[in-house]
């Protein structure tokens, strides 16, 4: 009897001192903890885009000389571009990131707040890895779609009212043009020869130049449960600048050629 009483007393004392352990009990989360007692604080996988920038088989380096189709040397000082509206297809169902953001937009002479899917990215030479957003759906996907540029509503964002670190905020390159033209979607700064004293040309593409450019990539992309979802986007600048006649200083012709090359410039893998 005394032994039983002691055991009961110990159980009561132990139970009163035990504190349940909080943790994430969702197996699809990146911080899943099977030892937790109370569910909380789950963090879900991110769609991660690694941008592999190359010139043919060579890694792209800013402000470097490269040969065109005829062996003529020209210099690529920099390239940057916007990406948005990412989606992936699994069994004919399309999924997007779940992150949203409220941004102030122009509405005539006034401004209003609008909610956007927050998958906007501004790709430069660095960084090389971009977090597109939260993407909890796992499994095998067979298609990725992305837009080169921005959706129409995002064209009306007020850059000075966006977070300073956001791609649609004010940028050093002055990528916002005006309320009519919106943002510069693609910008390339090039020097048409190898001479050190040649003045660079800045090629700026807006929606008026590019129209609606969405690209679909048929690729087998696996997202493992409980892990971030890595995808590689390869950008080949040899293909982007293919066929340009640098001996003719004709920026309009250069832009037209680049525009026609964009369909083969990008590829997706894992």
C-alpha cells in the first residue's frame, strides 16, 4: 500500500511539473518535429530559383568581352530583368506561391492599396539564388510557367511607397518610367566593340517592346515533402544576343533581334 501511494504521489508531482513541448506537427513543414506535444510555429517550404547565367558554355561575368556569331568582340556590362507570375503544374492542377503583399498603386490622380501575389523578382548578376515564395505543395511537377516582366496591375505600383528592399521599390537603375509605361522589364548595357573608349549603349525594354511574354517549360521537377523546392533557371546570353550586327549602331534593330531571341534564351532544370 505504501509503495502504491508513493507511485501515485510521484505521478501527480511529475505531471504537475511536465511542460508540453511546442513544435510543428505538420509533416509538410520544413521544421516538422515529431517529438512535439503542442502544434505551433510551422514554417513551410519555399520555391527557390537558382539563376545560372552563361554565355554559351562560359559563366557570364559582368563587364566582360564576348564573341558574336562572326567572332566580333563586344562587351556585356550588365543585364537585369523582372520575372513574375510563377506557377507549376501537377496532374493538370496549377499551383502558385501563397505569399501576398499590399502595395500602393496609382489610380488616376489618386493612389489605392492593392493585394498582389508576391512572387516578383528582379534578376541581376548577383545574387544567384532567389526565394520566389512559400510553396507547400509537394510531389512531381511537369511544367513551370513564368512571365518575363510584370502583370498590368503591378505596372501601376508607386515605387517610392513600396518597401525599399522590394523588387518594385525604387532601384538605382531608375527602372520605373511613368504611369503610362510602368517599369523597364529588361535592361542590357552593352559596348558594341572591344575599344575602351566606346560609349556603352543602354537597351531598355518596357511592355510596349515586349508585350506579354510568358514562358512554359516542360520539365520533371520534384518537390520533396518538408524541404524547399529548388529549380534552376539558365539564362544564355549568347542566345539573347545572337544575330545582332554590332557594326551597325542601330539600337532599334538590336532590340528587335533580342526580342525575337528571347524564346530560346531561357531553360529550366533541377
